[in-house]
């Protein structure tokens, strides 16, 4: 049973346009959400996070939106650049420890930004 | 401040041998996580350890797999009597605090190939 779902395995976007990556979760105990970026043969790199007390967090070209009622979050990249081409993983965790204390990852979305 | 260090980067083992994967967390980090990534799959949680304690091993296979994080030295993920299905990339991550309020930083991974 997947607790964190990224339903789009891939996304292709033109350079300069907006990239929108989506993520859904099922566990209502999750209250901290993160996005990671991964290049082939490298470890995931942290991008941006959001706590459940917020609905938006922005860092440069990256913005994460959280809709708690829909159990949905999204990552917006504006403007998209060819160097953004990578696999993007959504992750979630809870602050109550135990099994909810771990980072649970989605399967990833492969973003291709075309020049 | 060095990042999370994993070694070896690549490991080849014959079926039935043992594989030992090492992870040195970032300085000041006492929380360590192990993940496995199979080809075309996301990151699957295996185990979460805090110095000398296993906090959550719900993602670990019941047999042949074990993990430790001793008071001194790196965290070790040990796979006994490896089989072809164990071939994967194994990633270690560390964080300064428990999950739920902080990001985890990943190492470059160990790619295990069982022949």
C-alpha cells in the first residue's frame, strides 16, 4: 500500500516554462513534506520542504504548495531550465515518531526540460 | 563539513556471499536511515537507526538483512547469503534530529551487483 504517490512517471517541459510535479498521500499522520531531486548514479539532493502548518513555501525558482484537505502537494519550478532535468521524489514524514517518523518516498517523476 | 559518506560505491558479490555496506553520517547527525532503490522503482525505506538503537526496521526483510549504528564508527547494513534479487542501489541518509521537522541528507549510494 503506497502511502505517497506520484502518479506521473514522467513530464516533459519547454525551457522557460513552468514545471508542475504532483504528489498525493494517504496517511493523515504525515505533517512534514519534502521534495528531492536525483540525477543518475547520484544520491537524492534535498530541494525544499513544507510543514503542514503552511500551505506554501518558496525558495527561488521552487515553490511547494500543500493542500491538506485533498492530501495533495505540488512542486512548481519557474522558469524551468535544462539543468532541472532529473527525477523528482516527493517524501513525507510525521512528527509523532514510530513508523510515521520515517521519510516515505514516492516512486518519482522524471522531468525533462527541453531547450 | 563532509557530506554523508558511503562505501564502497560499487560492490560485486557472488550468490551466497555476504555484503557489508558502510555509511558515515554527516558530522553532528545521530539519525541514520537506509533505503533501497530497485531499477525503475522509488526509494524504499528499510531501517531507521539512532546511535546504538534501531528505531524502526519495518522495511527490512525478515531474513538475511541486519543493520547497526554503533557508538563509534559508521552504520553498517549487512546482507548475508546474497541473492540476485538483492542487486540494487542502497542509499544511506542522516539527519541531526528525528524526522518530522528536518530534512535528511543522502550519500551517493552503494550499487550492489550479485552475480
